C-alpha cells in the first residue's frame, strides 16, 4: 500500500444527523456527487440511507451505481444526461433536473411514453449563477407546461445560490426574491401537488433558516468539512462537524543531504542546512496538488513537516529534519489527525491556493478506501467496499 484513505462512517452519520436536526422540518438531502466528495459513492450512500430523505448526484452513472448498491431512496441527477441514458434512469426511478423545453424534453417524454410511466423531474430556475436553469423571468409558463404533461411528474423546483459562503447577503436575498417571484403565479398549484422547493446547499442551510424551504442539499458539510472560514466562524461551536476522511501514505526513503543540495525537478529547492529529506511514494497523479510544490505540510510522528521541491507525478519530498527519529516506513498523514496535530481539507486547500472541496473531490478512485464504523453495526471485516 502506497497510500490509503480512511473514512469514518460513524462521523459521516453523526454529521448527517446534526444537519438533519438543524434544518428540520426541512428535509435533509445528502449530495453524493464527485464520488461522494472523494469518500466513496456507494459506501457513503449506504451509510446515510437511514438519515437522508434522498440523494443528489451529478451524472447518470452515479444514480445507477446507487441503485446497484441497493439504495432505494429518491435520487436526483443534477447535471446533464445523454439521451441514451434516459431508459436506464427511468427504470431506476431517478429524477432528473430539467431546465429547458428543447429537444431533450421531447426525448425524455418519449421515453416516459414508451415505458408507460411519467419521468420524475425537478425544474431548475437560474436566479443568478448564470449556469443551468430556466430564466427566472420566464420560468412560470414553462413550469405550467411541465405540470400539464402526462409524461412528467414535477416533484421539485429549485435554484442554486451563488455567494452565500462569501456572505454576499444582498445578492442572496435578491436570488431568493427572484425564485419566489418565478413561482408566485403557480404557488397554489405547486403547493396542492406538494412540489418540493429547495435552494440551500451546506452554507445556506446552516446560516439562513429562511433559505431552507422544503429541503436542503447538503454536500461538503455532510463530510465534516466547513464550506468556508466565514461559515465556520458564524456557526461553530453551535454545530459540530467531524471530518470523516483521513489520507495517509508512508516514507519510503529518508536521505541525509548536505547543505546547498538541490532537491527535485527544476532545482527549485536547495537545502539551507544539513537536512533529512523523506520521499513520499505519491504525487499529483495520486491527488497531491502540484501547487503544493514548496508549500504545505504533512504530519510525521505527530509533528508537522514541510513539503519541499516540486511535487512529481508519483512522488513528493518532505523535509523531516525536524523529526529526527523519522524512518522509512513511517506513516505520513496528509489529511487527518496524528497525535495532537491535525490537517484538514481547507488548510491543505489554502496552501495549494484552492478550497477544501477541490482537495477531496479530486482524490482518485484508485486510492484504496478503508471504512470504519462502530463494532455494533460494522460488517465482519469492519469495512464497506467502495
């Protein structure tokens, strides 16, 4: 094993339970896109199946993988779907995000007609992200037509907020007003048919009760990662989130290097003193951002040690001069706790000039994942295949 991701399923469940209690009576929906933010799609889905009202994914393959894993809760596909994926999604009972009345709508309705049952959909309204969605000013007529088509079952209407994490409250309020205005002409009918309204992702769900509506889509917070420093400052300690994932590798070599010696590609780093340079057997192909070249830390024997030189495709360097007892084979922690020290995804992301979301979402599926849970509910091997 050159690297391992350890996922604490009890932490995942605890985060979900706290979020569900916080947002009630709105329904807590867990977002499992990007391989459950790197935590493992099927394992995370099974772990959360008793707590989440449903799941959101990005692509068709993710929705079908959840069904193959035995997960029966409602699943909403948020991203684009290819026409040839529609029959399998219909058979799986997955709901699709719908944001147009073009050719795709016709293809979707054709599949529903051939299969003799309506296609579940959630209509998306663009209120300011300028991404996917019906134009808010012209959404009501489209929604009215969706409601009248026998091939469609309109289960939800939703939007996505652009700047809650940055506390852009004025723009957030404007987005909510646009959403409410778009739905106003159909308000009575939508309520009569119990069409779910949702807008809030993790930050909005935690910060603004008025944005919770009927349901929330909680992604990053489910995994114990704060959406932003501002969110954490505003919400903690009232809400406790526990990071569910830790990331480990090992030292494969520790070299005694004289002062003035170059380390790595490009000779971008030279030792300023006699040093002990450790080699990690993973690099940017295994998820360490190349932007961490010459910045960032890892944990070795409970102490922080700096990454030095350029991160290579499959290797990286760490200066363990400050950990004189470090030896080949020692465990190295990139994310998680070692003794009294901890590195979280947002800290690692900041060193790389990015965000915690990107750090975990880009962890390769090829890295083995080991799943931990309490003995009372663990499988015989105390793990769940990903």
